[in-house]
C-alpha cells in the first residue's frame, strides 16, 4: 500500500470510521477520475471513437500488479 493511498483515506476514515466503505471510497473516486482524465486525454490526441473504446477497455480490464 502506498503512502499516497493512505493519505487519501485519512479524511474518509475520520468521517465514516474504520470500515471497508471508508477504505474503498477514495479508491473508487480516484478510479472514476482516472477514467475521465483518460477519456479527455485520448479524445484530444486520437479522437472520440478511440477515446470511447479505450475508456471502456480501461474500465472493464482487471489491474494486475
């Protein structure tokens, strides 16, 4: 677990207490923002169709790390 993830979780744990909801919510929000940023970046560089296909693939493919 990275330090940045831990820092992002602190306000949510303070609001909602130590629960799985409080731990997962910041990751879900950052994941949605990642999709928006990805779409905007590729829309500007490759066009709307490529951006839609790429965003779909990014959303449904599992992350392996």
